[in-house]
């Protein structure tokens, strides 16, 4: 007898390549511009002052190298669908299990934080609206969007990215005009000299500079989405290198350029940690309508980040299910190539943001805790890419030699990146605000280790391989 279950089982378990070049390019840009830049940069400026420019430049440099390593790995074998596939192929089944589940978890908690932020942003426009209503609506909308074919995800992120790009370009244009015309606020004239004339570029010394790296890493979470989307991208050999190589220009313009303009128009000491410096600049300049629009942009940025998180997390769970590392039913796709059950499994956890909103004044503290944990977890993900690259060079020297998209200075840079990660972990432990979240993170990995042993025994008992095979497509 034909049942809904049998119908579902008959559907091929394959993702469709529905993302076009323009989707991938804008996804790469959108992944590099998120809530961390629009909102988190206010806190960063308050602790690091103008040295935040160097913080973003340093993190951006290493992120670019990580993405180059990821790009070479993905193009060395088009059978790789995610960096979880790369980890299990290069490091073993356990690594694929840990990397994929870790990345899924990091996006789930980031999405919960984004939905919490969406509820807070909505209060700017509707102060009397109960916060649980926009949170519930956002979670439901994200679920609906991700149940559509991947091309719809690409279209949504395409337009989300366009909005963010236009907003930042508008800010850059307005800031340049204010500098040229000698805009004055509270007797202080706009000048690029504000970057160094208020306590220098390191007003809080080395400690402030180090503290800036904590939220700085969170700002870049999502840039690796290009790698997650590669499995659903048309002509990845042509489009993936373009997206990755443009990262440096994006960081220079969107991160460094925008903050240089903001701190030139408004002395960094006047920026408030809990508010978006983008909104503050327009308000202080008297552009109230522009400030309202920027608040709307910040709102859509949080929605974009959460949308990307559901997409990426569901694809990780889909891969885990195909490997036998998650329930088999999560590996089903519908006739459009959408992993519907993986989407439902991931998105349903977003509704946990609703009770979180009733934490009252503790929400801000919870957001700091979550953002730090996300930053720590993503270091593990990025680290797996780097270690996999080291193994790849040793195991497949012929692939590396034939690669047309090599990582720069591939013998040395992976070790520099790993050394930088050690510095970042030390910086997370440096401040009490981020120390406990960093210390709590190993608990998650301990739970993963227990879960892995359980799944491993089950697979062995059933006579199944510890992971699925990866086809070699060169």
C-alpha cells in the first residue's frame, strides 16, 4: 500500500543547484554584513576606540585566508557539499560528525539571538507591541521561507544584501558630504582627525584593543556561508572564486570604510555601546527620516542573518542524516530538492526565542553570552577547515598542484591562522563578560562526544559504515 512515508522515501535525497552567480555573489556580501556590524560595532568602539579599524582589518585578513583554504578544498572535489564533508574525508568520520553538529548548533543559538534582536528592533516602531508577537511572527516567516526551493532563499538573500549595501553606501556618501561641508555638532566639527585626537588610536591601551577581538569575530560569522551554498550553486568552479576573492574589498569598504566615516563625523567617545552607530550618526546629523530607515535596515539585517542560519543549519542536518549521524528521516527531500524535515527540525528551535524574551533585563546579558559562545564555536568550524587543508596538502599533493585556486603561501598560512585562533581564545578569557561563555563551551563538545559514541555503536551494531562515502568529482 502506498503511504505518505513511502512516497517520501521514493524521492531522491539530492539538493538542487538552484543558486545562480548573482545569488552567490550577494550571499557572500550579505554573509559579511550582519547584526555584528550594524549593532555590535557600537560596543566594539566603546571598548577599543578607533583601534577597532585594526581589529576588523586583522580579523578580515585571516578570514580571507580561511575562505581561500575552503575554496581550494571545495574545488578540489565537487563531491564535497559542505565543510562537514571535507572534515570527514580528511580527518575521519568523527570530525564530520563534530563539525556538522557544532556548526548547526552555533547557527541555532545565533538565530535565537537574531530573533530576540528583531523583537527589540520592532519596539522602536511599535513601542506598545508585546515583544513575543514579532518574535513569533519572525520564526514562522523564517520557517516558511526555508520550506521554499533554494532559488527563493537566493532571491531573499539577494535583496536583503542589496538593502544592506545601499544603506552602507548611503551612510558613506552622507558622511563624506558632512566631512567636506564641515558639519558641526555640539561645537565639534567633523574631521578625520577624530580618529587620533581623543586619546590616540588606542585610547584604552592594549587591553582595549584585545577586548575588541571578542565581538569582532562575531561580526564575521556567516562569511563561510559561501561554502555551505556551494552544493546548490551553478558552475561553482567559475562563481566560487569570484565570491571569495571579493571578500577583502568588502571588508575594506563595508567595515573599515563605514566606521572611519562614522568616527570622523562623530567622535568615538560620543557613540553609545548599546545602540547602532549607523543610526546614531544620522540622528546626530539631523537626518531623522534616514535614521528611521537605518533602523529598518538593521531589522532586515537581523532577519537576513537568521534566514541564512536556518538555511545553513538545515543543510548540515541533512548531511548528517545521510551519514547516519542523525535520524534517517531528516535526509528526505521533496520533489523540489528541499530538505523539508531538516528545515522543520532546525526552524522549530527558533521558537525558543519567545520564552527568552520574558527574561526581562537579562536579555542583553544573554545576548552577550550567546554571541561569545557563537564566536567560540565558529573558531572550531574555521579551525576544522584549516586543519583539513593541512591534511589535504599532504594527502593529495597532485590535487593541490593542479588547483587553479590555491591558498596563498599554503605551507605557512594555515599555521599562522591556528596561532591567531589561540590568541582569540585567550582574548575571550580576558574579559569577565565573555569568560564564562568560553568556559561553558567545552560542555557542548563533551555532549557531542557522548552522542558520537552512541551513534558509532549503533552504526557498528547495524553493520553500517561510520559515514557515507564521498564521490570524487574533479
